C-alpha cells in the first residue's frame, strides 16, 4: 500500500520536477493582459485622434451636360463645409462657388452665356473642394469635353 506522500509526489510532482511556480504563472498572465490592453487602447485612441482632422464632410454632385455645354454642381449635404471652390488646371484661379446651403445649385461653363464663366477651356477636369476653416477636402471631381 502507498502512503499519502508518495501519491502526492506522483500527482503533483516533487520540488525538482515542477516547471513553473503558480506565482510566476499568475505574473505572466497579468503581464499578457496589460500588454494586450495597452495595444488595444493605443489602436482605439489613435483612430479617435485622426477622426475629423483635415477632412471636410460634405456631399456634392456634378452633372456634365454636353448638349448645354455646362456643368451643374449641386450641394446634397453641407456637412461641416463653410464654402466650396473649383480647383484644376482648366479652372479660373480662386474660383469660389456660391453654394451656401443644402439644395443650392450653380451652373458653370467656359462661356458666360451658359453659366458662371469659371472653366477656361472647352475640355478638361476639375475638383470641387469643400472648405471648413483651414481644412480642405475634394468632395467630387468631373471631366468635360465640348470641343
């Protein structure tokens, strides 16, 4: 018959046979949890810092009409935009658009009889840029070719 000490040594192991003490195991588990929490927090906080910086939220659509030789630019949603401008090689420099609220529409062309004369050529491409303070974002782009 085996005594209790022999059975305990077979089940638990002797001092020489134990690999890691329970205290070391708990410390490792706590360290892994702290490191994992720090990585997740850094990821979440970094995402929060980038939101809204440098981006202007607005919805604008541009409809190019080849028959009328004009582009109709409409504000779908103002978002946080304060004003809009046209940018591109074939656009009058500093072409600020008179769009102040949702639903506003403006027609632009390269001929003042068809709308505001903000396009310099019969063909090209342009961007509609939304501005809020010092931040600018391209909200839509369009190409035209009336040559």
